[in-house]
C-alpha cells in the first residue's frame, strides 16, 4: 500500500499531498469550495449522521466510535476499493475538518485502508 497521510482541510495544500480526498459528510465550515484544493469529495465514506452526532468528537467515546465506524465501513466496499486504488497510484491524503487530529474518522479510515 502506498503512502496514506492525514491532513486537516484547513491546512494549505502542498505539492507532496498527492491525491487529496475529503472524507467528511458535511462540507467544512467557513471554507469556500474554490479554496479547498481537493481531487475528490467522498462523503459516502464518512460516518453516518447518527454516528457522527453520537460521537460529537468526544475522546471518551473514541473506542466505541472506532468500532461502530468500522462496522459502517463494512458496507462501503466500493468506496474503500476506490480509495485503495488511489493509494496504489501514489500518495493519498485523507482530508478532514475536525480540530482533533487524533480522534476523527480519517484516523479510522487510514487504519482500515492500511490493513
């Protein structure tokens, strides 16, 4: 598997980001689409609205969130296949809007794609 990186969408794009894929269900607040510099917005791979709201980026719910999100990803085979294909082509940067870089869906997604 190629190099998969994580980056907050609000950080400037870099030449070495490779393919930039936004993995949030909702468009990031305050970010004009013209400034996002993304190659793909794969909102279907993001956690369901119900799971996202339940989690609320609460680190105390992280372990359970990871388990529930992985269960949701089990039915997202086409989207996972697409991301794996992109990762084989070169560097893949998964973009997310959350402030917490350690407790967000992109972390779980990278884990799933790396196995």
